[in-house]
C-alpha cells in the first residue's frame, strides 16, 4: 500500500487550520502530519526533520511573518516542497511576489473545498508526469500548464485521458515492449481495441511513435506501433 504524502499547515487560527486539515484528509493519498501557528515554528521543524513534507499550505497573514518572506525562505532552502498559499490577501503586488516565487497554487479565503482538490490534482498530475515519463508530449504539457484553458468539450473530442496516456507511454518506454499492435496494447491497458488505437494514433501525431505496416497473406496490413527512440536506432 502506498504511503500518504505528508502535508503541513501554517495557519495562526487553529479553527481554520482544523478545517483545512479536514479538507486535505478527505483527499486520497495525502495526510496532514504537522500544523503550526507561526512561521518560526515551521522553520525550526524544517531544520530538524529528516522527512520533508510534499506540500505546505500556508497563510500570508502570520503574526511573525512579513509578506512573502516565509514563502521565499521555504522556496530557497527547500525547493522540493510544493507550496499552496491560502490567504485573504488580495493585494496585487503581494500575490505577484509569491506567484513569482514558484508556488503551486494560490487560494483566496474563503474558498470551496473543490478548489483545494483542484490544487492537489495539479500536484498529482505534475508529480506523475515528471516521475513516470522519460519524454513528454505537447499535449501533456498543455494539460499541466494550461489546464484552465482546455475546455471540457476539447477533452471529450480528443478522447484522451492524461493518466492513461502516460501509462501507454511508459509501456513503450520499457525496452521489452517497444513495438505493439492495437490489439496487444488493448490487452495491456484493459481497454477496447478502438480505445487503444486512439491513444496510439495520438502518439503518432505527437511523434512519440512511428507506424510499421505488417503485411499478411489475407486482408489489409496490420499496423505495428514503434517507440520513436527504437525506430531511430534502426534507421
């Protein structure tokens, strides 16, 4: 069983911190393991811990914190930690400062639980993309960086799910399975042949795969899809 990813909360109002913790703990795969009332408490713990959190939720209005200084400190000393700011601060200059520091997301209080779930989904998409693929397609980048501009209608027309796409890519990047037909792929991912072919043809368009016809004795030639790296080596 995969361990839950650790989330820390920095919020001076314990009641608000408790609500945020309840929200996070309903999201599968994440668990709030620490909660701090001040920035110094959080920094002290970061300096001592041997296990950094995956995500920190922090307010900007903390008694011992000035503006974006805490976010700046964490981003500088612990760049692997993703930061989600949850604050009532709406000043343009302050928000620009923390956005420029490379935070994962910014939620303005009060917010809906679904909005926080979207922030964590962004984290999962980014983590999965960079951890499980040796190469990345333009579609995957667009889905990650411009998720708000990609309409539901566009996604339905494409018929492409990001996680399934990454699974298909991972299969082809395995040296033992770099040439597959639609039938073979459908068995591996548990889909219909037409669904498998949709992903294969999409990856051909992305130049991740190439097509090699297989000529039999009867009927139309079957298509075999070949991983781009293997294709280039054999040229």
